[in-house]
């Protein structure tokens, strides 16, 4: 089973304070920790699990600047066989459609063989949730999104898709196919610093746009369907009154509020 | 020049139209009035005449395709039928829910037709014929206003609960049945079935008090502290998605779009950042209090009260003081 897994290196904003840049086109990324997109971590793990079960190869691809290699090294340390990073300055500001095109062109240009392509269900930064299904459409293969369980059958893959309200939809796709992976499908393994160091021996190829037969006018804002006008802070649905004080004072005040409402 | 209609893809499951359908129709109605064009509900399924009649109250026209091939949702079949309808009727905009069904079909449809798409939209408007959208980035911490590349037709997916289903009409729209453009089941994809989860030991939707815990709890070892607090408050423990992903609490405790929707008298959110997928399942609770050390955490935008502090200091205090109160009583 030959598998391609597409991953993204993203700013980790779960616990960080997010500030909007003065030109309002993006957030200040300086100082934010960067890491593998959470959904892609599960996708990479699933690819390695399938390889361990059935044999074959795993190739990781990312579209990103040199620092994105940290994410590729992580996937190599998990057990991928090789990695490809595609970048050009003109890719800055690309939407999901452009990224899908770049991935499709990379797979074609390198003549990569695959039975399965895995991506995360969405990215933690832009949250488009489009790259996987768009890539499948560009390659002319079937896809299923939000996959939380997979079983490889003879020439097919049976997947459970996560629906709203805890339901699951079971579908079968003909291979080759593309799956977008939902968090929780597996338990991503621990990757040690030593493991990442050892993975430095594995091949990591860097490609430019011309290597994959694309030009700068097809990517970035020029090739994108979506053009950012401005970022702004979301309005509040409720205005939270912030309870001040030490932890003891905060707790006391909170309990007072509950008492006044008859909740304790 | 005559502007094309606005399409809204009706979403239904187990014979019921889902809320997102009416939310999109309401927004679609407003946009259609602004552009002076028709609002068209698109309904795909099998034996869906009843639903078509219901939709007619909400749209100027209902286009419906009823065929055994469309009995169950299948992204490939839906895509083929939608591509046909869009090609034939040339809508200015096609609205699809940003749901498990919607995001399985919309992005590949957009690529097939070469039509600009924006996903997970919170708001939409037309400016000089160009579609503008509002969406969220960075886990709901920031909103972005974006414009789509100029085109004759656009596709969007719409976030659930972004619009309130409004009061207008009834429109008594014309119901038009369209011959199914596909004749056989898609080759690459086959529907097998729907799996319903077994009922859990605790029904969190029935609780008056919910103490809910998120990623901020850091370790499974810390969950008992939350359980103790919940017990002292006479409530139950629930959680956000990462806690279930890690296997620290069972799936039936998950609040949010892929879990349960709850409306307790008190929702105490501890160490929960407030990603939309969680918030949509709890935002209509009577009283919402959040404890989070990040003052910019989105959860505070949905809370009545907030404590910006370390939960590992505040929760033990709450437990201690609650015990004192109970001891006195």
C-alpha cells in the first residue's frame, strides 16, 4: 500500500495571544510557536499505521517555507520513507484551491505512485477544509472527508465518516482514493528528539514551482479564489463580566453568583 | 442583465429537513431580494415530495430530483446532480451547509465547475456583483472579511447557526421536479449505512448543571478534580472534543457539533478555548461561566462571567469553598 500524506506547518494559536497585523491582512506570526497541523498529525499517524500493517511506502508532502521542514522531519521520524517540500515566495497568500493544485502538480511531476492519499480534515489556521477533496477532484479519484475509521479491503477502502450528533456514515471507496482524517482516529505516537535527529538521514526533496511546471501567476493571490480584505476581532455574543481577584476571591464570587441564582 | 437565481441545497437526514436548510434559506431570501432574483431550494433524495412541499413555503421555487440513486447521501452522486443543475440554471450563488455532508461535496464540485468557493462562511453579501464573505481563522480567535474572485457563479458553505431562521413568506414557491441526470450509481463510492452510537451511561442533555472540561486540563490525572467539582455542584461532567480524542472521557460526554447540544441552567467551561465546533453545542445555555487563563479565548465571547486565571488554582478553591458551604448547611 503506497500512501501519500499531505501535511501543513501552522502557527499554534491554541494558547497564544493572537494580534492582528497593522495591514490587517494576517496575524503577527513572530514569536508564535509553529507545529504540525493537529489534523495532519492524525493523518500522518494513520498513514504509518497502515504501512506497518500492510507494508508499502509513505511519502509526506508539504507546501511551505524552509521552517516547514520541521513538520516533515516529524513525519519522517514517525516512519515515513521520504518527504517533499514545495515552495516559492509567490505562494505566500495562497488559498486552499492553489494548495490543492500545487499538490496535484507535485504528485504528477514526480510521478508518485499511490493507493491512498491522506490529508487532515482541515487546517488549524485557515480552516478551509477544502484541500483534500479538491486534490481528489484534480487527480480524478474518489474521496471521503472527516474519516474516523478506515479498513483497507481488496481494492477498496471502507471508512466511517463523522456526521453531526455522534452519528457515523459508512462508505466504501475504490482505490486509489483520498481520505481527510478527523482527530481522534488514532493515538499519535510520541516522537523523540533522537527520532527526529535519526530521520535526518531520510530523503527530503525541495521543489520549486518550475520543478512542478507551474508559474507564479497561477499561485498566491493571483491564482486564488479568495482574497483577504481584512482581519478583525469577532463580536461578542454575550459580554462576559470578568471576575477579578485572587483565585480564592474569584471562587468566592463565582459561588456567590451561583447562590444568587439558586444554583447552589 | 438578469441575475441568476440563488440556490440553497436543502440538507436532510432520516426524512427530516435539518436546521441549516432554513438558516440558509433565510439568508438566501435576503440576498435574493437585494439582487432582485429568485430563491431556489434544491432538494435531492428519494420520495421527498413532502419535503418539497415544505420547502415551497420558504423559496420562490423548489427544484427537486427524486430517484432511488439519491436515497442516501452520496457525495459523488450529489456532485454530479448539482453540477448538472448549476450548468443548466446558472445560479449566481449556490449555498451548501458547512456540515459533514456539505464539505464532502462542495469543494470538489467547485473544482469540477471551476467556480470560486468560500467555505465555513458566517456572513455573505454582494458588492458590485462580487461576493464577499466573513469567515473565521485561527480557531475562532479572528474573523476575516474576504472577496471571491469575480465570476458568474459562486459556491459557499455556510456555518451552522450563523443565521437565525427568519419569519418571511410563506412564499408558495413553484415545485418543479427535474429528471435525475445520473442513471447509475457512482463507480468510485458506495453508501453502506449509518451507525448510531449506543446510548451512554449519563445523558448530559438532561442535566441542569454541566461542568465541562477542555484541553486546558492537560492530563487525564486531573479529570477527577473536575468530577469532584461537578458532584459538589450537583451536575455532570462534559467536555470538548480534544478530551474525547485523547480517550480521557467517553464520546457521550462531548458537547459540540459532532457531539451533544446542551442547554443547562449552568454551563461551567473549564480550560475550554471555545472553538466554534464546541460553542455551537452550548451557547444557548442559561448561564455560562468560563475559566481560562487566556483572556482572548473565544469562550469569553459566549460567557456571562469569566475568570481569567489558572484553572489549577481556581478549581481547588471552588472545591474547598463548596465543601465549607456544604459543611455549614
